[in-house]
């Protein structure tokens, strides 16, 4: 089970979304989709239950708004929660009604106005609960720990109905389970595409351009964020490549003359290697004090950082390279690291 929960201001908007078909679909398109997947795209919403309310979209919104006026302090009286089953799993109507009642109790709106709607336009069964946070006594249901409450409820319902168990969000797991690995196919693909573009790129602008050619939107500010074709937004730091790390990798590639194949044009850097503007300020390589030996150590460290190309060289481990780098730069007033 996967649950979502939000709060808002407009009853009409939320109730309309739950009761109406998708506005972007024409009747012809709905028929075409139904013929293709066998789902119900026209009249997709089925009302399973009313609680302290009744009527169509307009009537329901008016009833909810009238009760909402009993509390002038509540800015967001709309509570919208949903629960979705895993693909291939189903519950009967009476079971969904029991689930909805448990949701209302857990969220503190069992005595308030709410309606339960099931949508039939997706392969995964799911229901929506739209509730008025303001009760007939003028008090509003608390939103404190709502995500934790829904997560706890899902785990309980999974056991009760013999459904597929889903890992809770890490912050809700016991300490001994927070380190369990999770496989996110979308993030893995994004990370591989990012590595591929880093192999080919010669500058940050070139890297961003190559990512955009693969269909990603790149947002660069204090950090860097990537958005794929499904509008999934992921920070570079979540993929192991923050903006600072990407910039250092690209800068190191230029200094070490690393090509798309991962090989250095010159295996040994001499003191005659021309400096790139700003390289001395970058904190990566200081040829004036470190010489060839430190350049080599920095190269090995960057190889460890940039595993996109090849494993770390055998001569120096990342830890040894780091020690050498800082030993030669300890007199600097401000030390700069590699963002590892």
C-alpha cells in the first residue's frame, strides 16, 4: 500500500477532482483508452460512502464550507488522503469501506464531514478520502504526524488483508532497518545518464547541454537538480554528484587531460603543464608548491572520486592521496577539500 495526504483551501477544487473525469480527455479519447486498457475512463469515479454530507459536487462543497465557518482560525480546512494498492492486488467494496473508516479514525475526522471515492481509470486500485478538518463542534483535526499516521496505518492494513508489504519511508523505520538498500530504477537510470554525460563533457555548459539532449531539464542554482520526462525531480547530491563535485570532476578532467575513454593524454604531468585559469584557486592542484608528485596524488584522488571511468589506481589509495594533499597544503589559511 502507498498512501498520500495533503491539506488545502478549496473544497470545490478537491471534490471536483475526485468526482469528475480527467478534464484533458475528450469523450473520443476516453473511449479509445477504454478499448485499449479495459479501464473505465468515462465516469471513472464511484462514491463508496458519505459521512455527515450528501449531494453533487456543488452541494457537497457548500455543505463543507458552511461547517468550515465554525472555525475562523483554520486556513486550510480540506484534508485529502488516498491509498493505492500494489499492481495485481484487489479489495472488495466492503473492505475498502473498512479501510476508509480506519483512515478517518486515524486522521481524527471520523465524526466530521467526508466522502470516499474510488477511481477506476488506473490498473492499481485506489480510493480517495476528502474530509472537512473542521468538525461540527468548531474544532479542527490536527495535522501533526499525519504522514507517520498514514504510514503506520498502511503497514497494519497490509498485514490485516494479506497485501504486499512496502518499506516505510526511512525516517519512520526502526533504526536497525534504516540502512536497508532500496532500488530506485528511475534514479539509477538518471545516475547512469549523468555519468555518461560527464564522460563526454568538457565543461559545465557542455555537460548541461548533453543532459538536455537526453530529455532532462537541468536547474542550476546553489546546487544542481535534474528533472526527467516524467517530471520526477532529483537533486544531484542524491545521485552522488553535487554541483561542486561535478565542477571539480570537469576541472580535473581538463587539468589531467582525461578524454571520454577515461585515459589521460599524458600519464605523467610535468611542471610545464599549462595552468587553466583559476586552477590555483580551486584547491585541486597547486603545482607551484606540490610539483609533479602532488599532481599525481591529486590525479589518483580524482580517479577515486570519479569512478565513472575506472577503479582507483593501485599506487595510492584515496586516503593516502588525501593525506599527501593536505600535508603539502597545511600552511594555507583556508583549506579546500574534494567534497567526498
